[in-house]
């Protein structure tokens, strides 16, 4: 059976249909953090070059090797409570797993050391090292991670680095020549060539995905590397492969720059990504559904439910509405609308055109921030010296069905899912990690991300008792941030 593998653990498209923030704002924010943007159209009347060496020489210094060390953790042996086993193992039912090492790739995006990579490359890493194209090794810190898009930003202390130029992935077309640059199988930097095979792919089950598909060879270790056009401009971050063997079979996926840039700006400026929220349950239209709703085609997103007191409810959206335009942009399907909404700034009022009972209606929605993506107490990179909260650098979200499947969380477990833990934080030192569920904080029950945020605000001291559910079972940990403060 074919399997989808991340390009960087067996690690390892689609141009973005929309930007994660509006075009003018995205360009402004990109410049503010030092990104180089070159949106000149690609010439389509040029014959295929006999050599891409000049392009590779220009781009290769911008692509780095990323090595991570993941600490060992306590794991349940799973042995039966039987005298036969006790005579060999005694009463010991748990073991400490050895540290793990992983290798991926990254792309230098600013001259002062910001590097874009995949979340799955650096997730749970206690130590991150970057090797530049000239062999220089530097320690990196994790600035921020976004599991919902599988992107992360890390930072090295350096100056005048060879930052890559960005181009809007919305300009790329199926058939355009692309080069994939990264560190496959940790053998050293390699370059492969291919074309854009498809656009708008959604294959990994992420919350926000709009992949570029390419036949340029992508293999384990390429994750976080660069997909560039024939001018050497970044159009995507290599992320995954579809393979029966674990190696390249001509179907690779890259996160487009129009999606990556918005996520990256949020991580650099705030340590997290702010996304818009409507509060509707959506489904794609099928021919049968289109006939039942008297629609001419299957373009749009069908509203299955509207959350009470949500922005959609307050605007007047109803179950059975078909959203065909959002903020002036035609809606093709559910995924397209989800990306559009996510890229809308919270607080912005936007027109939403719906088809209801065969008639078109335009409603105005006041978009709010997506709930359940709170940071407990500040981001990973900012100065938190004046923050009165606890569990610094811990990100949480509500537990949805996808999270339960991803982390094997039983249905009877409720609380706040830990989505990220700053690598050098007191919380990480105590043993908190992404995928754990916070059940209690200081003996107070936690049923949601909002509960966790409330219980860590304005704390009287910097020592926190946390009751956790994890794969190893429920247990208590003490996070002492008194030394850090």
C-alpha cells in the first residue's frame, strides 16, 4: 500500500490559492522582518537550459542542514504482572528510551539568521544544530512552530547570511521547471530537477494544506529544504513524499510560499500564528448535493452547522447555506474557504455571499480569532520578564478528533492538548511535551485550552503542579520557573 511519508523522519503541490494574510499586508510584513521578495513573472518563452549550475550556485548557500537531538523519555515496558517476568526484570515496569537524532533541511530567509523549516523536523527537539553550506556549524533556537501547517522557524546568531529570494507561489503553473535542494539521507546537499505536477493538493491531513506537487526527487532528509523556480526563487518548502518504498517515486509535496510567508511572519513577530474564525461546519458539494440544493455546479462550501454565538451565527449564516464568495473571492470548495478564513485578520468585517433556497444573499461577518490556539504565557522568543503567568513557552489547543487520532488520546480524556513547548523552558526541563494533555493545574480541573490559559494567568508564585495524561499514563509534574524569573 502506498504511504505518505514526511520528508525528514522517514523524514521528508499546489500553489497556494490564497495568502495567509492579504497581499498588501503580507508584502509589508515580509519587508519588516527582512525577507527578500521578487514577484516578477517567470518567462515562459525560454528554451530549457543545458545547465542550471548558475542557479544552483546562487541558491545552494541559502539551504542548510538541520540536525536535532530529541531527549530520551520514560516509557512503559508493557510486561504482564507475572512472577516469571519479575524474576528477570524485577519490579521495573518502565524504561528510559535513548536520545534520538534526526536530520532535515532548512532555508535561510533573512540575512540576520532566521531559517524556515518543517515543524516535524524540529518538533520535541532539545537541541538544534545548523550546518551552513560552507561547513560552519551553529546552534539554533526554535523561534516558533505551527503544527497545523507543519512549518517552523529557527534562528542562528549570524549576520550577512545568503538569504533566499521569495516569489509568490500563486504565479507558478503546472509544467514549470523546479529544482529541489536539501540534504537527503544525510549524505550532503543535493539538487534534483523536475516540473510542477499539480497544484492545490491536500494529502497529509493537516489543518491547513495547499501543496505544490512535483516530480523533482524528494527523499527522507529533504524536509524543510527549498523548492525553487528556474530563476532560483523560493516557491515552496519540501515537506512530504508519497511512496510505496520509503524513497522517491516521483510524487513529492512542498508547502507553497504564499502559505509559508504568512505563517512565518506570525511566528517571528509573535511566536504563534493568528488565524481567522467563522464558526461553521463545512462540507464539499457533490453532484447529488448540488441537485438537492438546486445549484448549477459544485462550486462552493455547504454549511452543515453553525456554532452558537459564533461570528457566523451573529452574521445570520444558517445550516444549508452554500458559501460561494468570501471577501470578494470565489469559493471553490471547503478547503479553499478554510484557507481564506484563516488568512483573514481577526476583527476584520468581510462580505460573505451565500446561496439560500436558490437566492443569493450577501452577509457581513466580523471575523474573530480561531479559539483553542492559546499560548499559556508568552512566546518562545520574546521577553517574558514582565509576564505574571506561568508555564512560559507552552502552547495549548482544544482536543479535536484529528488530535485524538494523531496522539492516540482516548475519548474519556479531556483537557488542554499541549501543541508546543519551548526547548529551553522550565516546562520542557520538567518533562512537558507536545502531545501530552493537561488534566489539572494546581489541583484545578482543566477541560479546555481556555481553562489552561485562565489558570496560568496572574499566578501567585512560579511553581506549578501539572497533572498530565501522556502515552506513558497519567502523572504529576512540577514546573519551577522561579529560577528563570
